[in-house]
């Protein structure tokens, strides 16, 4: 089977598919033959060929409407990529209740919300798969990232529990845990704060075990691998895409 046929006839939802990692996933799945519906606050950034749907994953009515639109357009849903997410910085006293509720809603509750809305369609699919974007933050103990880490840890453990619930139905559920990736989110954060952005970027690269940021397409390839109908026995797994940061338990100086 050629790469271009791997996802032929399958329909995928990619949340946050208009930028960064999600956009790269949407492009790759399109190239591999899938129908792709991008759920995003700003769907204009969805790649050519995708169905861009304006959707706020923190809002149930918005998600349900987008799921029904995607299913109506393509006749079903086989794959859900729960990728939309936002950042949060600081120690345990940095974020007020409104910020906690907002980030938990966008990053965590959205995974349950989108998956639950798509579940009736996934149950009808021969190749149902869900891939959630967690992070190295789930398990690494990153400084100044308490709220963000809580959300990514929740996605990590939800992935395992959801996989157990749906394995007998043939719905595979996995997660990727990217390290720091070269996406608009990371780069704009770097450029907005640093006095010397080039030096900050050099130091950020140097802190990665393999000496550079993770490329979005590398995460996208891992997500596509886990979503692929060729991986029928892979479920409840969490794949690190972090240059060895977590697996090697080292941090280059
Ligand atoms: P990005 O900001 O480039 O893209 C995120 C996309 O999500 C944007 O298109 C944005 O419009 C969309 N989005 C945000 N809130 C939304 C909402 N409420 N409803 C619908 N869409 C919404 O980000 P990215 O760096 O590509 O990150 C994607 C995912 O990868 C996130 O879950 C993030 O936590 C995770 N991640 C990123 C990194 C990294 O270093 N970039 C590392 C580990 C994990």
C-alpha cells in the first residue's frame, strides 16, 4: 500500500488544525488520502483541501454542530485528532480560578467533548482511531507550568482510560507527547518576550537532547502513525516525540 492510499476512504477531524502541529497533521492526512475536517477558532488557516469549520472546542454546542457538519459532508467519521490546546505559565499561585477553568476546558474537557460527540460515528467505523496531543509536560515536571502540566497529564491518563473503555468496540485511542516544537505558538512566545530572540532560540535548541526543536511534521507523522488503519493492535500507548528528553531522562546543557 502506498502512503497516498493509507487513509483512503477515511474521514478525520483535526482540532486546532489551522496552525502548527494540527495543520501539519491535516496536511499529512490529506496527502495520505483522508477527508479532513479542521475544527478551529480560525479555520481560514486550514490547509487547502480540508473542510474548515469554525469551532470552539470549549463549547459543547459548537463542537456538536461541527461534528454533525463533518459527518454530513463525508458520510461518517473514522478518526479524531484532539490537538487544539492553549498554554499557561506560572507556579501554583499564578493562575486564578477563571484561568484554571478556561485552560482545563480548552485543553482537557474538549478531548472528552469532541470524542463523545464523534463516538456514534466511530462505533460504525471499521478503522476507528483517536489520537490526543498530550505533551512532555505530562510527565517531565517542567518548572513554571503547573496548570499546563495538569492539563497535559489529564490528557495522558484519559487516553489510557478511554482506550480501555473502547478496545472491545475496535476504537483505538493513543496519545503523542511532543517536546518543545517549532510552531507559531512557541516562536511567537519566544519573540515577544526575549530581548535577544536569536540567543534565546540558540539556548532553547541547546536544551534539547538532540540539539534542536521538534519539527511539527515529526509530531504529525507520529500522530498519523497512531491513527493509521495499519496499526490495528496499537491502543493505549503514549508516544514521546521529544528528541529523547523524557526517555533518556537527560537535559543537555
Ligand atoms: P498553535 O497555537 O500553533 O495551534 C493551535 C491551534 O489551536 C490554533 O490554530 C488555534 O486557533 C487552535 N485553538 C486554540 N484554542 C481553540 C479552541 N478553543 N477551539 C478550537 N481551536 C482552538 O499550537 P501548537 O504549538 O501547534 O500546539 C498544538 C498542540 O500541541 C497543543 O495541544 C499543545 O498543547 C501541544 N503541544 C505543543 C508543543 C509545542 O512545543 N508547540 C509541545 C507539546 C505539546
